[in-house]
C-alpha cells in the first residue's frame, strides 16, 4: 500500500488531478502494482478524503484543537505507534508543520493501516499524504524532516 501512496504523491501534484478511482486502479495495475495493494491504498485514500472533507483552518478548528493543548495518547495508540513515532508526530506539531487537527488525522490514518508498531518510515508517508490531501506542498525543509537523506548525494526536490 505504501508504495502506491508514494507513487501517487510523486506523480500527482494534488489529489484533484488524480483520475477517477477505476481509471487510477487500471493505470496502477498496468504499472505493476498488485491488485490487493491498489485496493488497500485507494480505500485508505477514500477514508482520508472522507475524514478531511470540509476541513479548514477555521476558528472552530482552533477552538476544538487549541495549539497550547497537550495531547494525551491512549495506551492503544502507544502500542500501535510506538514512542519514536509519537515523538516524531509531536515534534512536527511543536514546530508548526502539522496543525493539531492534522495530527489527529495522521494518528487516525496511521492506526487505520493496522500495522503495529508502524515504522517511522511508514508514519512519514502517512503524514505526507495527510498534507498532500490538504493541498499543502511541503517545502524542502519539511521534506528533509519527513525523509532524511542518508546518502546525501543528491538534493531532494519538492514536486
């Protein structure tokens, strides 16, 4: 599923430019992705779209998710995400990369993968897709935070 998500991010600047799900599934299959992988990714994206429909940084969101509020994680979230992933999420919120409501969406979408514990690499993809679904184009610094380049040979370019 994660390979499909990364492919979509790299090849479609915004979700609105993706073809309809039937056409998209067909083209992904032609590229070589497995049917189960495609179905899982498209279902995950459909759920993401449903959860973010009507989402905006409105005053009501700010009241529901105050920036100075402390997020307490449930034991199930600690088990599924792990301490490293939770620390990563909180660092993104504290640095202003993720809004508190986007944190909640990222946590929900991470839990929806049903992988426990979710690797930090996969969590980074989840966060990237949450931002992508909102039409946010991450800058180079954010991409470096999400995907540190171990070899350092080539600079990372945004879309």
